[in-house]
C-alpha cells in the first residue's frame, strides 16, 4: 500500500465544518463570525511519550486528546485538526486501530481531520488542532489575581501511578492498575469544562507536566503565588482510598505526576457558585484546592496547616539531573 492509498483509506473523510479537507495542498478553514481561531500542536514520540506495546486505538485517542486538552485550557471549541505521522512501515493492523481510536474521539468533539503529512521514519505522531473561541474570551495563563480561588478538575496522579507500576516502583492490585493505566493511555480532554469557564476563570492551563509545574506557569504569567491545602488536594482524589501507596509517592503523583490532562484554573471567590454550575453543566468534577496570594511561589499546607518543606520536580524533557 502506497502513501496516497494509505491516506485515502485510513484518514480521508468528507468534511462538514471546514471549507476544504484532505486532498489539496492546503485545507481551507473560515472562523465563524465573532470568533478567534485557537491553535495548538503537540507531538508524541515513541519511547518518550508512549511504549511501542501500547494499544494503537488508545494511542490514536491520546494523540488527539492531548491536543484537545490545550483547546480546553483556552476555553475553545474544537473545529479541525492536522495529523503528521512518521512510521517505520505500513502496518495495517496498527493503522486500523490508530485511526479508529483517533476518529472516535474526533467525532465525539465534532473535530475533523483536514490534512497532514505522512512519512517513513521512527514512530512519531504530531497533531495540530484548530478551535474557536469568542473574540477576547480565551482563557489565558496571565489573569490570576491575589485572593482568587484555585481549582483543579477530575483527579490527579493516576497516570503517574500507572507509570510507577510499569517502572516497578510500586505494586498495584490489578483493578487499580487497569484504571490508572486507562487514565494514562486514554486521558479525557476537559473541553466542555473549559468552554463553561469562559467569563468565570481568571486564568487556566491544562496539567500535562504535573500540577505544581503547570500551576507555576500560571503564577509566573500572572505575577502572583499560591497556597495549596494538601488535605483538600487529597480529597479531590476520589480514587485515593484505593491507592495502596505511601504518602510520599501519593504526593509525587498528585502534585508532580504529569500526563493528567486535567485543568488547573483560578476564579474570583465571588463566582464560586457559578464555577460549581459550570462543573455541573459540563459533568466534570471540580475541586477547590487553595487560593492565589500576592507572595510569589507555591506554599503547601498539611493537615495541621503547617508548611510542607519537601521539593517536587515537575516533568521537563530537557531537565538535567
Ligand atoms: P504535500 O505533497 O503538499 O506535502 P501530500 O502529498 O503529502 O501533500 O498530501 C496529500 C494530501 O493528503 C494533503 O491534502 C495532505 O494534507 C493530506 N495528508 C497527508 N498525510 C495525511 C495524514 N496523515 N492525515 C491526514 N491527511 C494527510
Ligand atoms: Mg503540496
């Protein structure tokens, strides 16, 4: 099977929202009246972001999911995406699974594949997404104010827990391993929540590199600091009682885990009720885990309200030991 047959067979679908899709040198997109285009790209590299043994349908899901998560963080509605794919050879079984997982999520979000690039090489998946957000309403990292509430969506740390199990640093009962593995391999982009937070959240980011790391991007961009109440952060882990792991690992997973694809965001205390409404409307659990304060840095408070001194390292591809 050649390059063009492959594209035709696995990736070409009629477009409904774009003006022109796969087959020409460019796709054509128009922003709806009053909307800005929100654009983001994310790459998954074999051996770095996923193992060669991962189920291809889950990989297709994840490749798009991590991109939709960026749109969610900006409060944008997904519209279209481009797929650039390098693969060592044409593996029909793999392509079948990959495209199925990819399109299932794409269809759920009415986000259509309008083009891309296909080449031979080490397995590497790069997606660029296009979304729409009403002019001036995108959620940014720079708007957090002292006194704002600090929130996260969903649960944190599951993906890191699965990774630790694969690394052999923790032994998990198989139901826990399966559920945390599913969170690692098939993250849920919080698109509906992001859109519901327009006009409410003062700042937002998605958590790809760990809560502390991604929160610190918001803090730096906004020129503020934050205080996190650890017991509150623990309560957000609905799955916590099932985690048979020591406190240190728990904190590492929850605070610095990475691959969560949840949203961390801030909002004025005055809109606390509306934030809960947004959570209900989008059917996404949201937990208030602390507050923004003027003093820079992140302070962690334990059960007794004492400051926790331990340092956590969030994920950085180019960090030196
Ligand atoms: P070019 O020669 O301009 O790089 P190609 O010949 O590689 O374009 O691609 C032909 C068409 O197929 C283009 O419309 C391109 O966007 C689309 N395409 C190529 N690879 C993919 C892919 N992996 N997924 C979706 N569309 C693709
Ligand atoms: Mg061309």
